[in-house]
């Protein structure tokens, strides 16, 4: 049996929708680590963003 390992079309579509949703909901600034993490989380959990969840992360200053 030949099994193809890789990324499924469903996952690529899910990520594409997540990017669009995140960008249209204000997760579009990438000036620090907190904003980058917030964008990644918003992309992965985009259904929550659609329903109004604020997924912004505040890392703060690292000492």
C-alpha cells in the first residue's frame, strides 16, 4: 500500500481561511513577539475569532 504523507487539502483551506479571518479582525501588526503569537493563535482558532473571542497574547518584557 502506498500512503502519501503530507498536508491535506482541508488543512490548507482551513489555514487560508484562518489567515483571512485573522487579518480582517485586526491581527495584522507584527512588531513584537506578542503580536506574532496572537496572529498564529488567531489563524489556528479562527472559528473563535468569528464568534468574537479576543485571542491577543501579552508576553511582556523578558528579563
